[in-house]
C-alpha cells in the first residue's frame, strides 16, 4: 500500500441516523458565511469558545419535521492543528469542546470555481468518518463562465454525496435538507495521510482531474479591474477616492436620516410626557432612560450607512485588493499584509479585530497587531464623532460636491487613528517586538455583485448589535448617572444638579481636564466611557437632560454652550487615541494571557490622547 494513503476507518460503515447538530466547514472565501446566513435565516447566536479568542457561531435550520443546530466553524485550509482556527475546528468535530455538542454530520463547503486547491480539505474531513455532504458553492458562476464538473464521479471518488449549489442565489440547497434527513457515513475510500499537506494537494488534483473538472475562464473584466486597483499608483489613489466617497455619504445621507430619527424620538417623547405624572417616575423615564438611550440611538442610521459600504466592498472582493495595497505600508513598519485584515475589522470593533489576529503566524507580529488595533476608529467612536462634528463644524464644500468639510473632518480622524497605529507599530517592530519579515500570501476572490440579501443580513446583524448595546450597557450607565444626579436627597427631593454626587465627582477631576478645554460634565462622560466609548453620548444626554437650563434643547445645542470650538476639537482628538473600552482590555488580557500588555496599552494610549488633546486645545485657543 502506498505509505502516503490511508482508508476511512471501518467504523465509518454506512449507517443512517437522525441529525440534530451539523458542522459547517470550508476554506476562506468559499462562501461559507453566506451559506450559513441562508440556512439559518439569522436565527443565530454569536459568542466565544471558552478560554480562547475564536468566535463561536451557531444557528438553527428549520426542516419540515425538526430543527437542526448548525455550527459554523472557522474558515480553514486544513485540519492540521497549528493555528487556533484549526484547533477549534478539530476540537468541535471530535467533540472535545463542551460548549457545543459534537456534530453528527458535516457540510463541507468548497468553491466550485477554485475547486482543486479547496479539495485538499476534503481528505481530513472525510477521514473523521462522520456523515458528510460536499457542497460545491458558486455553481452558478462555474457554469456561467464555461466551467464544469461531473458531480456523480466526484461523489464516487470521495465516497460522500456531492451537490452543486449557489449560496448567493439559493439554488441547489434542497440537497442539504435531504441529506440531513437521510444522512449516511462515508463509503470506504482511499485517502492520503491527512497530516501530509503536500500529498493532500496531489490527491486533490487527481480527484479533480478524474471528475472531469474544468475550471472556469477568468472573466476579462476581473483582469482589467486588477490592472487598475492593484496598480502601484492608481491602486492607492482609487482606494483614497473610495474611502472619501464613503465618508461623504455617511454625512450627506446618514446625517439627514439621523436628524429624522431624532425628530421622531422627540415627538415620541412629547406624546408620552402628558401620560407620565410629574415627579420621580417622570424624571427616571424621560430624563434618565429616554435622554440617555435616545442620544445614542440617533446615530444608528450613520452607522448602518457606513457598514452598508463596508459590506458592499467586502462582498464585491475589493477589500482583499485593499489588503495587497496595504501590504506596502505594513511592510514599511515591519508587519505584513495579514495585519491589514484585523486592522480593517477594527473599524467595526477592536474585539473581533484582536480575535482575527490569530491568522498571523509570527507571534511578535500578532502581538504588535493586537496592541495597535484599538487605534483604528471603531464604530463606537462614530456617535461622539458625528455629534461633535455636526455641532461645531459647518458643512462647506471642500472638493466640490464630492467632499464636504464634515466628511473631511471625519476622514481626518480615521487617518489620525491609522497614523497612530502605524507609528506605534514602527516603534514596536524596531524595538521590543523586532522579528524577521514574513511573506504575505493572500487568495484573491473574484469580483462579484453583492446581493441585497447578503448585505441586508449584515446590516440587520450590525443594527441588532448596536441596539442591544444601547439596551444594555448604555441603559445601565444612563440609570447609574441619573441616580447619581438625584443624590443626596434633601427633605425627600433631589438636589440641584450642581449639588449632586455626580457633580462633586466631576468637579473633583475637573482640574486635570480643564487644560484640555473640558468641563466637569465632559469629565463624567470620560469616566463612564471607559465601559464603552459610545456611552459618553448617553451620559451627556442624561446630564444635560437633568439640567433645567438644557432640558428643552438638543444635545448638540447644549454642547455648544459648554464647549468652545478648541475644546470640541480636543475632545475629538482625545477619542481618536484613547483606549476607553473595557471589553477591548479584557480581550487583550485573555489573548496575551497577561495583564502587563493591556495595562501598558491603556497607559500609553491615554497618555497620547491627553497630550494630543492638550496641544490641540491650546493651539486652537491661541489661533482663535
């Protein structure tokens, strides 16, 4: 027998069983996430596997007579447990993680347009002996561009059923339901030694050839686009234009939508107010809860507009090209292009960005990426950015209709955070985290038209996360701040705001932040924002809602009375640099298995934020 071959164990003889849990596995860029969303229809839960930083995605798929739990495993090219992703995949498939039951079947997702390299994952999956269905995704693109494969021959060679599907269009997915209701273990077949990656690749090439696989012709327009998007000069220029257009749209489209939502929330408050008696309950509901939570909710449209464009760029395949463009900048500071993907995801949130750094093999590169990721402007900063920019920067055209002053201010803050990340990486990689540069290899997906369903599901997910944040953390902090504004009681009545506990706390720290142009209310907001950055908006909404002088005006108008222009710009710069996120600190601690790095990170970022805000405030005060 060939020493590089093995057979499926005898325990994998055909046997039918009822499936309650199925694992979804496939290489990156195989369309696995799109398929997961379509099968579960957003009936999903997201968490973390205990003790590690890999996200856990589970969902429920409804069948005619039962419901099946779908476990979405990380995108991997093999099951050799070197990376954290691969260790999680192996542990789930073998039942060594208690948080989810061991899957009784596997859905193996492979890109039909790039089948030969993806087939190498089939060998270790089949070797597990679990009932397995191979889903050749993007079958519509394979046929459209002149490719083909004999699925019957492939199924015979693999010993498992094979279905040609399209997760984007939704065709062929009825095969999943039939498989889950009549699942059988793999037929005995000859496989390569799954630990031998080279032999797995040779085996995959033989299997593809024996199945009459004819790869599709690459579309001519893909090559033409790459000639522009990956050009040394035009590529970065196009990227800058795209980014500028995104931020201009966030304000030109998102700001009117936010204003409309603000008006709606105000009307709802006015309609509800007559039904609530004056006194403690009215103060709690309107000044505490409503002012705090609604102050943050008004920024939901702008956040959704931003994620709409990020989703369109990602689904179209453009962001992978942006990673190659960024590799030139990454290499300048000692990192490679693999750091770009975590840094890019940090624009949504630093927590999953730090988790995404697990794909970086070099431990020093990975640690450097973890330490600089919080500098990237996450969506939690967007509410305070848009609040202050709309309040203090009038809208004027800068580059015609293409770029206005507010969009330019927002873009500048994003660039400022990116520059701080790059500068910090340069310092780290030239000193304590110096290492040998590693090559950057990235599989470029083809350009595709994003689908309304895929982008819509993404927006629903982001909107749900933001609203849940407003309904939990922000609500809790708003109630806490409201409670402190009503203590201590005097003869059973709340004190004046200036005599409250929260005011005494704010005045205590005010001398330290006064050089930055901040008053005591901003100081209280800075303290509460350590829990989560966007909490400062809810805190200020509660404080100004409790103040009789500003109860009847919007938060933007209230801030214009308490902050100078230089103080507002200093506050923007402070939030561009400051850590201000307990969740990120916790993830860094768990990722590095030490409190040393998160403490150093918090002190370093807070120090830069304080110094930069001081310089901005003092300089602008002199200029004005």
